[in-house]
């Protein structure tokens, strides 16, 4: 009985990691790879456009019992947030020099 409870909690933590934490870290990593490029902000803009368009599609299309597009739009928003914050941090760091 305790093993089932442990595995259930472990699955919940994996879900939180894959839905919230991993996309945020992925956005940070992608932006860090392009931080010295001239048009690195385009990556953030593309993620933002994809996230907003998918969020609009989820809001306008009734998806009863299927949360896949909603979770995917949330992940894209977190990738955008991670990329945006990393870009701002890189810009502030470059302006101080």
C-alpha cells in the first residue's frame, strides 16, 4: 500500500517537472546558446507567437476531456518566459560592461 502511494506521489512530481520546470529550463538553455547572436530575440518572438496562437486555438475550440493543447500552450508560454528572462539578463549584463 505504501509503495502505491509513493509511486503516485513520484508520478505527480514527474508531471510537475515535465510540465512546468523542464520547459522553463529549456527556454533558458536555448536563449543561452544564442546569447551572442545579433537576432537572438527572434527565438523568443517565435515562441511567443506560437504560444499565443495555440492559446487562442485552445480558447476557441471546445476540447472536452482532452487537455493536450492546453498543456502544450502552457509549456510554450514557460519556454517563452525562460527565454525572455534570460535575454533580459544577458542584455543587462552587456549594458553594464
